[in-house]
């Protein structure tokens, strides 16, 4: 219980603007590709689009923020950099990458099981709760909840269920990678030459040094988010979710979604670097 109190307190330190983006990431390689229509069905039944929309909103704001706070004169206006990030991180572009990853990595039989879960009454209930928890208006309630459970943690069996769900959904891994990719975009925005491979590797290397710290903080945050989001769901229903997550199909789905989000954001960063390089060149040529 003492560990959970510390976990809840740590979670409070990282409840920033990226909270909505991090809310319960829904995130195996197989040779058999599934039909695109099936991949799109799974995508539409999960909360993935809402998560991508959060990224598409947050990254441009972060890019503008670091540009405005920069101590050196940048060749391009912060508003133009923000616009470039909006184009690079457009929901529709990231969506195509995620669906393509699902299509290539999920086996047909797995995909049918995954779709059956998300279209079941219980699966839809969990998805609706995830979407609600990620809404901006929920953040004040979430902070109050985190403070309350710091002093009054849930029963041990309930906490164990939430930890099991957190593990099988790969939430900490996926959310940490998401944050690193988002921070990387802000770092790229400050490079003199956004296409310089050495400079890009430097940005990544610097962020990787933060992974252990972020992993601990994000893990704490995810546990509080799960406990809050599913606070009114019975242990029996949560256990059904854990059972799905630990199944071969569920495990394949969550592995795939972690890699899909990573690929989508890395592709978006490449587009951003190209956009910024063109803007820099245009400004210098003037």
C-alpha cells in the first residue's frame, strides 16, 4: 500500500498538457496480412483515433512553445513552425500508418478475435470509459482522484488487477515511447538543419537518457489513470479485460499498437524535418 501511495504522488508530478494524449494507450510479426477493411474496423472500434487526434493537437503546440521560448533567433516564425507541425502530424496521415501496421502484423484469426472483443458490450464499455477519461474536462477530476487515493488506496486485489491490465496492455512502454517521440519533434524544431542525420541522432540520444526516469513516472501515471478510468467497473469485468489482453490475439494487438504509434510518429517527424528544412531555406534565400 505504501508503494501505491508513492505511485499516486509521483503521478501528480507528471500530469501536464500531454495527459490527454497519454490516456490509456491502445496500442508478433506474422506473415499473413489482414484485409484493410478489417484493420479499419478494429481501428474505428477502439479509441485509437482519439489518441492520434491528441497527438495532432499537442505536438504543434509544443513546437510553437519551444520556438517562442528559444534563446536564439530562429529563421522561421514560431507560427509557421506550428503550421508545419500541424501538416506533418495530421491525424489522417498518422492514421494511415497505424492501419498499415495493423494490416501487416495481425493475422486474420487474431484480427477477428480482436474485433469481437471491441464490438462486444463489455469491450465497448471499456473503450467509452477510456475516451471519457481522456477528455480535457476530466483532468481536474483525475487530479482530485489521485490525491484521494494517495491517502486511501484501493484494496490490494483491485490494485493487482489494475497492475495486470497495465502490464498486458503494455501501457508504460507505449506511453513512454509516445512521449519521447513527441519531445523529439520539439527538439527537431530547434535544429539549424533539421535534415542533419548526426543532429537528429543527437536529439534522440539526449532523449534516451531520460527514458528510465520517464518510464517510472509514466508507469505511475498509467496506474492512476487505469484506476480512475475503471473506478466503477467490477473486478469481474476488469478480469475479463485482462483475460483478453493476455490471450494470443490480445497480446498481438497491443504489441502491434505500440509499434504502430512509434512508426506513425517517426514518419511524422521525418515530414516535419523536411517541412522545416524547406522553410529555413526559404527564409535564408530571402
